[in-house]
């Protein structure tokens, strides 16, 4: 049985819809440090994209959920490293808390490139 009642990623009509990827390590433990949390969430996002045969290059839209909106500058710098231009559209939202003590969660929509 799955630990969660949803798909980590779902492909339909050339699109990939990725459930929120948390800033946790491979064992599900929250990663400390602001930049480290962004890197961990992006790594989990990449893994989820891979499960539907896609990569970060296919991402067209992301939504970042963070527990501290002051992470915006670090997130912007990390986004520039993570994605080539033209970069995907992005929303950046502060939330009160995230599961497992994570500080960052990234969800994405991807489109398979021809």
C-alpha cells in the first residue's frame, strides 16, 4: 500500500503534474539550512519528474511553498541555477507549516518537449 493516497507525479496528454516535493532527504528527514532545503526539495522534484519520464528541462510552472517568505532571495538564486532561460513561471507562497518539518515544498507542471 502507498504511504499516501495520491501519485507523486502523473502524466496525461504530454503533461506531467508533480505533487509537492518536500525539502527532505532520501529517508524522509527534513533538511536543515535554507539553501540546503531548496536543494533537497529540487532533488525530490527531479526524482518525481523521472518517475513519469521527464526532467527539470520539461518544467513549465512551479509553485514554491515556504515556511519563511524571506527565503525568496535564496530561492531566486537557486532557480537561476536550476533552470535555463527561459525559466518556468513560478508562484512563491508562505505557509504556516509543511509536513515532516520541511521548510520548502515545490510542485510543478511539466510538458514533454518534442
